[in-house]
C-alpha cells in the first residue's frame, strides 16, 4: 500500500500540526498528462504524486551536486542510461 503524506511526514519528523506550504501551479498539457499517468500507475492522489515527484527531484539534484549520477534500466535486457534534466 502506498505511503501517505502523513506517514512521510512522520518519517521525516514533520509535525502533523505544522502548516503545510500551499502552492498553486499551472501545468502545461504535457505535464498534466504525465501527472495523470502517474496517478494511473500508482493509485496516489495528484497531491501525493506531486509531493513524491518533488522529493525524487530533490534527491536527484543532491546526487548530481555531489558529482554522482542517476541511472535507470528500462527493462532487464537494457543497459543503464544516465538520467539528465536539461
């Protein structure tokens, strides 16, 4: 079962009573379709999907800032490919 926002907050030590940051974003069509696809694939809400995406992106930036690389393998027979965000 997917981790909830509350569970993630508990894991990182954020109080449930602390105010959350509210952000409004206008997504271009390509990003909106990607968000819908994430929701379909994971069953998470849009909010939880956006939160997770931000957390993943922050991790990737930390790795890159330290001189590391982030790689993916699309299927068991493919070679790892380094991810880069332009």
